[in-house]
């Protein structure tokens, strides 16, 4: 058996699985409610924005792609309400319709968190770098389908069905260039840095640096008191 036959190869479905897990991880924490996705993935020819709320994000870098989330009105309102009430807002203060600007803004923020989680994780696991743009949203109250095009040389598109805690449905669509990542050598995929740990480490590093300065000031005061 040749060495190449033992090498790990990461393809489109693996990248899609990582994206699906980012959707679940972010929304489970943000809404404090469980959701899951279908065990089947659908091959599609193009990505589309559909009613009732469609969001999309473009990313570029190590590979180029597009992520689309299409929410039904019921799914969008459930996630919107769960997200804000989990942060302490009263339900009476929330918007009552999915067409409200506030609902679209919250869904855009959640999508930004999802794609940020995904790009950071992929960057660590595949040792590459990906940048994303700001999410774009479109609230539709009619049966309108808009195709979202991006510059892909060899496009591959997939769709996955997601289910909320109340069994409302939304869809994830992803289009990326046909690509494979082949593991050439062993490496550790570093976990995401802990902000609290980084702050503590920075404070610990700064403390010794301040000591000589304080000591110098004490010496200056002593010399000044002696008239020197």
C-alpha cells in the first residue's frame, strides 16, 4: 500500500458537515433550545433565496463559497423569540411579525455568528484562512425565488433540512468550489482561544514589566529627598 492511500482527504461533504455542526452549536447556545438536522443531504444545481426570510453570506480565501439560510416565518419567529427571551427580554416587547426589521436583523446576527464559527473552525482544522462578508437578508411575503450567483470555477451545491425544537423547518444551502484537502503530515488542530484565559495571560505578562518601573520611581523619590 502506498503512502498516498493512507492520507486523510477532506471533501465537500466533510466541509458541509462542519457547517451544519456550526449551525447547531451556535443556535443551541443562542436560543437555549435544541435543534437538529436531517441525516440526508440533497445535491442541488443552484442556491436560492426563498420565503419567508432568506439570508446569505459569501466567503473567500483558501476556498470560495456561499452559505444560504432560508427560514419559514414560523421558524424565524421561534428562533427570534427564543434568542431574545433567553437574554432576558419580555415576550411582550418582541415583534409580532416576521416582516419586522428587528426579526431580520436578529436572523442576520445569528447567521453572522454561525459563519464566523464555521470559518474559524475550518481555519484551524484545515490549516487555511477564510474571510466572510456581512450577511445579507431579504424578507419575502410572496412566493419569489432569487438565485444567488458567485464566481465558482467548479461549483458544488448542497441543501440540508433543519428542524427547530418545535419542529419548524428551515434550510441550509451551501455552494463551494469542488475542492479536496489532503493531510500531508500530522498536526494539532488548535481549539478556539478562550478570551478570559488570554486576558489573564496578558495581565500576568504585564505585571513583571511594571515592577522595574515602580522600583525606578522609588529610587528617584529617595534621591530627590536626599537633595541629589
